[in-house]
């Protein structure tokens, strides 16, 4: 077999055979198929698509490029959540210990932020001492101790995807539903979870800007999960405005801890409880209701054990940025809209995110929102506080917020409901 034959087949809109898919993924992982050949194939797939059989086989081949984790030694079911990413999306932090407190194990491999969306590992690394890199044995020990573990994926997990995702990032081939779905699901299936809930974000601050494309991505991933024996459900949720009141690493950890203490913003609490119920139902675990586990302190106990088992000090003071500035309401009325992308871009410019994989993030940088869409505001009232280590960052962050919010008579009727749709197998 050779790469040109496979590229031409997809260029001519033909279906790729199982042996062609197996060969091209394996040969690319080994370095026999060159980056320029794989980028031509990725572009042909982006333009001409793949059917369900091809996507399933592609995903399978990426899983087989590395190791598949196995949690069968555990005495309770495993369940996990994956979010396609957004602004202020700290849900994983309270969710994993909450679900553990309700009786399932949560083995979660997470990522870092790139661009305007945050990453779970960056958030947790703002906790002094906390370690993202664990061996499989350490993961198992944390799971047994706390019921939940959140850590970085090792090099052995879907290495074909690691290589291909980096290539897609620089060749304009990220936005392909078959490639996104197979990339996400190969990692989640290789992670070995028995059940999976997908939080597919929709809106300006998300990958998927419109509901129809998000629904197609969700359907493709739910089908892939079902085909690989992982009980998978997807929720389509709003990312046209930020989630909660905190955007930025340490600020989001603080908000997650508020939720675990029984408080926190209503949208974060609602989505956390809803996703927890979905994760438990997908795993077939019935017992304590997640809303009760937030109130009785058991979710907080699981959080403290999970953070401590990974070297973190749950009582340590979190990093704070040295400088702040406040944005005030230009008039009185109702905050009609607050654009997720604008806020995410501003937080990124304040130092909360990274432009290149090797960049460091500022743990204290970010934005605290004092009003959310639908809230009444008075002229001169503070709408948000910007946090940065260096005051020279404020001008560019303020420029990102220009036009990102509007004050009117009522909330914009075009705002999406928090939960837009639910996709099942
Ligand atoms: N996240 C992934 O892991 N892969 C993609 O292709 C897109 C988002």
C-alpha cells in the first residue's frame, strides 16, 4: 500500500477500505507516511468527509496506535465527562469529586488550554504542589483513595492522534467533524472509561458556533462510543456567554471550591449537577443524588482527598495577580449580552492562556464578572474586574472587550438556553 493511493481515493470521494485506514494510521505513527502526505489526506477528509464505518475504523486504528487503559480491577463502574471547551468552563473540577462521592469512579485524562479556551490541567496547577503527570499505577492509587483522578494523558495514549492533531493545527484541517470526533473519542475510549458524557459547547466561545454543526458532532461521537461499547450521551450546552463568574485559572479553582461548599453561581451548579446525574445514569449507578452530595460535604471531602493525593494542598492560598482594573457600566439598564469569545480573548490577553503549547500561563490572571446577562445594572457600577501580573496587559484586554457586552432593556432574546439538546445512542 502507498500513501498516494489512499490520498487519491479520498480526493476522488471514494470510501477508504479498512486495510487502507489501518495501514495509513500505523504507517503515519511510525513515520513511514510523511507529514505532507498526511496533511493532504486530512484536507481530502475535511473536504469530502467519511462515513460511519470509515470514522469508526479510523478511531479504532488511532486507539490501537497506543495502549488502552483498563480499570476492571476496580469494584465500581467508571464514568467520565468530556467538554469540547469554552470560557469559564471549570465544571470538571467540582464534577469529578462529586460523581466519586455518589458512587462511581472517575478516571479523567484532561488537557491544557490553547488560545481563548482554558484547560483543566492549567487550572489545577494553580494549586500549590498539585501534579498533573501520573503513572498508571499512581492513577489507580488516587482512584482507590479519592474515587476520582484528573491528570495528563501519557505519551502511550493514542500517539497517532497526538501527531495528527499537531499537524491539523498548522494545516487548516481542525474543523472536520470526522477528524474532531475520532480525535476526541480515540482518547476517551483508550482512557478505558465504561461510560462517557459529552458536553458539546455551542456559541461564540466554543469550537462549534451553531447548533446544527454541534448536533452533528455530538451524534457522530455518541455513535462512536456506542460502537466501541462505551455508554455515551451528549448534551449541547450554551457557550454564547461565559459560564459562571470567574474566567482564569486560580479564579476558576476558587469558584469550583465555592460550588463544592454548596454555593457558587447558579449556572455552574445547575450544569454540574445535571452532568453528574448523566454520568451516574450512563454508568448504571444509583444512590446518592449529586445535589445532596454538594450539600452534605461528601463532594468536598472527595475533592480534598483527590487534590491531596496528587501532591496539592487544598488549604493553600491560591496565586493572585498583582494588578487589577475595573470595567464599569456606561449606562443603567439590563446587561443584555456578554460575549463568551470577547471575554475569553480578554482573559487570554491578560495572561490566563497560552498562544503556543510551550508558553507558561499566569495562574492569577483572568476576569471576575460582577454581572451576567439578564442582571439589572446601574451606570458606573462595576461590570467586571480584570486581573493581570503586569498592568501593561490591560489595554489589549480592554480592546477585546470592546463591543463584547451591551446594556439594554432586557436580556437578548437570542441567548441560548443553558441546555439546548440531549443526544442519546
Ligand atoms: N479536541 C481534540 O482532542 N481533538 C480535536 O480534533 C478537537 C478538539
